[in-house]
C-alpha cells in the first residue's frame, strides 16, 4: 500500500502552492446569482475544515485563527463546489450565501466600491441590513 | 487648491491596502456569463494602466514586469467595471473576455480543477483550444 493509498487526502494539500505564510486566496462566489461575494485566505486547516463541514472556513489574518464564516452573524456559506486554478495558487468556492449577505457592512457582496475621479472609491451598493443588527 | 484637487487620481492608490510587495489580488469575472476567470496581481502601475487602457494589465510576479493580459495570445480583457472591496485589499474586474479564453491552458476559466479523493485535483473542463495554437 502506498502512502497515497493510505492517506489520499494528503494530495489535496500537497498539490496547492501555499504562499510563504502557508495561505492561498479563496474567492467566494454566489452559486445562484454568480456574484463574487468576497475574497479571504485559507491555510491547510481552513481548507480541511471547509471540506469537512461543507461550509466556508477561512484563516483570519487579523485574528490569526480559523474563521468559520458566519459564526457570529449567521451568514454561513454552504459550499456547492470548490475549484483550484491552473497555477494551483487560488481557490474558488461556489457557495449558497445564507442570509444573502456576505459583507460585514451588511451588503450582499464585499465588492461594492467603485472609483470616481471626483469622490475616490465610493460605495455604489446599499447595505441590506444595519451591521448593528447583524453582530 | 488642495492636494486632492491638484491630483485627484492619487486617491485611487492611497485608498488601497497594498501588501508588503506593493500588490493586491485582482479577480477577473466575465461580465456576460459571470464566470470567475482568473486571479492575478496588480501593483500601482498595473492598476493605472488598466484604467488608462480600459484593458486588464496585471503585475506578473514570475516575470517581474507589467503583463498586458492577452499581449501574446490576443485574449485581451476589456474592462467593464472595477470594484474595490470593503477592506480595500482586493479588486474585482468585470471584463469582456476576448476570444472566450482566459486560461493559458486554452480553457475559458483558470478555475477548472476539482478535488476527488481518488484522483486528487483534476480538470473538469475541456480546453477550448490547444495552447500551441494560442502562443
């Protein structure tokens, strides 16, 4: 029995090109309306936990701990599909976004700022919910 | 006249949280079918050039130079919209993907590998064109 046979899941991690901090970017995309919701980071434990739970678990660089997305807001991301890119250094998660809100600002997506020469980067999307009601 | 008035474009860069290498991840999404096509990196010059050309220009970390996407393949990405996320550390480009191929492997999207316990990360999408015909 080869090592691969005894522990096939090892391959999941070995194939990935983790950066010098042991992380890869993970893009979350809404599986229904196809909006890009956010980008966060995963380490090996986060990816393993995401597969295990079927819900997005990231590595919080600010808190330096695993971050089960939605743990405090309830805005869990149920994983429909996980993809790895050609270079093996970026993950794409197709998710069902519970509550329809991915952003801590109460917006559907974190990708809500657009540049205007006059005003700089400004929000072009409304908050669906007051963050005070979420946290 | 304030500094802002004299050079408003400065704000575009100042607002962004560049990483320690002066880069931010930039996700390219197909504006028509909404597929996530790829993720690459931008520095200030790449972002400025992208706005100026209306076409995606990235910073190639492997070649350490500006990379006008499609410069050799013809698979230019015409920019429809550029978004910055809540944390100001990720960009999203909505693009018209010329040729319908974003990936150097000849696939529509770079996000084509799916994990299976038996085979590891394997391609689940066909190449639309032989890379030899592209480059």
